[in-house]
């Protein structure tokens, strides 16, 4: 199993701090650094390029250190634009870049309105993007008539090094699609039992496409909040968790992350918290009401001394386990403290 470092905008890092933290991650033995992408956040492709350059310039053994995005919501991109950006970073990093793609909120009416996106069928959407983006990155001239994408004669203007394309997946159909058509799968918020469940679905999809399931890399963010103030760490992880797990007001509970958490047995916990929210509970009150046992089944909060063991328990069954830093307070020290606590040698 490889160890990755996961950094996002909640740390509020400057560009210089980004470079410092990822250099330290490389020195600690992490073999990759990952970030999510958002429509209105700092550009994740540029962040990965900055990280690769920082590690290249600061350490002697950089040949195996990679960067990656997990994941780019595809709705705001055309497939050729997405492939060109990924190919550029692949070229700048000498082939040490992985692109993760996912639906984001493509199935959510509010996001469809916010970004002017049609209500695409999620499986068809991601199947088309996987096929077209992978073929473009492979140097092909692409003609594709899919349910969502129609591409005629598209080709990149340059040939990049190999850029693996992974699929962000939670539900059974999407995980099977990863096994069938992606280089890897980017899981999220999983118990070890859910990782094993996902591997079985990956194998089903791979067999359907006459592939070896071992060809599909299994990657996951594991959220970790290390802080001497255990209550502050618990609240920070609770806010991060509930931002995904709770159904949006008025939204269906059988889709996306809400359904994912229900599959893992957390429906009763989430229903209670959603009822509290309907009665007027604030985000802080919901975080305080969130059961610690629930949080520790999908992440870790607390002192540095317990982080490494918890991380390894949650990472069972993964090929790449990413320490996704959840800060109790912004700044580089939160990232450095967490990465040191969970480092491969810890």
C-alpha cells in the first residue's frame, strides 16, 4: 500500500506554504500528493504542477513521487478541455500525474441550475467521459456517439506521457463502471468493510470487460484531524463528515453520499441529525450532536499518538491510502502535524 498526502483549500495555504508542506510530505515517505477540484476554487491542475516542481527541486529521490486530482467534477468541462489540461500536467510532471473524474453534483437540481447543466444520467455521463478522455490522452483521434457526449474527430495537439484516469465512485453501478472502464477508482468516506464491498463490485465490472481486476487501482481519501484539543478536532471532523453525509434539505436520500452512508449502516444516525436540522439546529449544534463512534468509523480525530493506528485500520484493502488533512484551525501546521502523525514510518 502506498501513502498519499491530501490537501485542500480548508487549510488556507499560501502557494509557498503549499510547496513547503508537500516537500515535507515527500521527506516523510509519502509517494503522492492529492487535491480535490472545484468550479470556483484554486485551479487543481496548477496546484499539482506546483507540487511536482517543489518536490523535484527539493529532494533527491523524486522519480516515484506523483500528484493527482481526486476528483474533477466533469459537468463544467468538455471532454477535450479536460483531456488537454490533464495532458499538460502530465507533460510538466514527466508522467507523474493522475486524473480523477466524477459526477460531482450533476444529479442535484440546485447544481444543475447554478451552472446551467442539463440533468445527465450519471452512469451514462461518466461512461462517456471515461471513454473519450482516456482515448484522447492515449493520442487517439476520437469519434464517439454516446448517450451524453458526441465527439467527432477530436484529437489533442500533442502526445503526453501516460496519464491514468480514475473514476470517483460510491454506488454499485458506478464502482462496476470503474472496474470496466477506468484505470482506478477513487473511493471516499468508506469503512474497511465498504472497501471490501467495493473491490467485489470492481471485480464484477472488470470481468464484464474481460479485464484483470488487479489492473484497477483502489484509492481513497481518509480524513484525519490531529489536534491536542480533542473537542476541536472532533467538531472539525464532524463538520467535514456531515457536509457530505447529510441529505440537502428537500433532496432525495437514495442518491449520492447520503445513500452511500446509508449502505454502511448509518441511516439512523443521519436521520436523527436531519430531524434536528429541520427543527432549527445550527451547524455547530449538529457537529456537537454527531456521535463520536460514527466519526471514528469513517475517519479519525484526536491526539497524534492514535492517528497512525486508526489510519492503517481504515486503509485496509486500499492500493493508495491518502491522509486527507482536516484542520481544526487553518494554516500549514495542521497539515504538517497530521502528515507526521500518519507517515509511513510512524
